[in-house]
C-alpha cells in the first residue's frame, strides 16, 4: 500500500475542510502542526464539495482549496464535486 496526503494551512478557513476530509475518509491520519495540518491516507483520499458545504453553510468551489493548500502527494482526479488523491496500481 502507498500513502497519499494533503497538507493545508492551519487556520479558521481550513478547520471545516479538515473536518470534512476526516468525515469522508475515516481511516485518514491527521497530523496537526503549528502552521499546517497534514492528512495521510492509505491508497486514496477524497475531498467532497458537498461535505464541506454542509459544514460551512454556503456554496464551496473546490478551487478554493488552493488558497490554503501547502502540498499534496498522489495522482489527482478532480471534478467540480470531488478531488481524489490516489496511487495507480
């Protein structure tokens, strides 16, 4: 198995995004650091627009992730509704 990850700045804007990611990826491991939050997952990790919208109470464009994105690892599949990180077999 291979690990993928997403790292976001640690701030008020990313708190609901991080909560949404951990909700949709129950096996993900969250590593909190002073200025960033890194979320690791085995094989794949999904970020769902709908889950983020439920938590923030407004429309959310997944492109907004880029404002607070520090780094990521894995192949990226992106639609208007989901961003998925994974490794091909």
